[in-house]
C-alpha cells in the first residue's frame, strides 16, 4: 500500500467488467482476440459471455488483467 493510502495496483477498485469493456473499446474484439488467444474473445464475443467465462477461469482472467496492465504501461510511454 502506498503511504498516501492509495494502492499501486492498477487493478485496484476496478471490476472485471470495467477492464474487459476498456480493452474492447481500446482494441476491438478482433485485435483483443489476437493479443489474448481465448475463445470468448474470438468466437461470437460479447461482454457478458466473456465475463461469465473469465469469472470461472482463473488463468484466463490473469491473462486479461496482465494485458490490461500492459496496455496501461504502453499508453503511458506514448
């Protein structure tokens, strides 16, 4: 925890839905499916079906969260 009381974790306070929505708005389903090779982003994707899959599949959720953090870092470097 940061001394000011704020977490250094970029995922702090974010819901999985906000993360997925941000990624879809930033990359689109097709590009997202190329970056994260999981079916819920490739085959007939939707926010709701992706959330359902990610909530019960820890390894896939980790990939999405890691890619979200990567996309934030990439944005900061621009």
